[in-house]
């Protein structure tokens, strides 16, 4: 992985804390809208992490395949990106 690992781990730990908080909120029968807001905040951070990871992939892995003039590797990397885009459209 070529994304900033420390930044990625910090954000993932933040989401982990939010998930722990969400579990407590559900256990405590907190207000639905408060729970929903926390879920959306967690989703937002996860989307941001995913953007960082995919950006690093494009800037390193895909760029490297293009620079190496390796048609098979380039096609593989582009197919991977297309697969991710298709998955994102389903979310």
C-alpha cells in the first residue's frame, strides 16, 4: 500500500472509536437521529480513507505500469480501477 500509512491508521482508529460509540448508543437506546448522524460520520471518514488509498494506487501502481510500458500490467491496473468504480456505484 502506498497511501500514508500513519494517516490511514489514524483515520481507521477514529472510525473504530466511532463504531464502539455507535454500539454503546444502540445499547443505551439513544435517539435514532443521533445514531444515524454518527453512522454518516463514520461512512464519511471511510469514504475519505478509500479516496486516499485509491489516489495513492493511481499515482503509484497505475503510473508505474504506464511508465514501464507494460501493456498487460497497465490493462490489469485499469481493469482493477474499473472494478472499484463499478463497486462504488453500487454503494
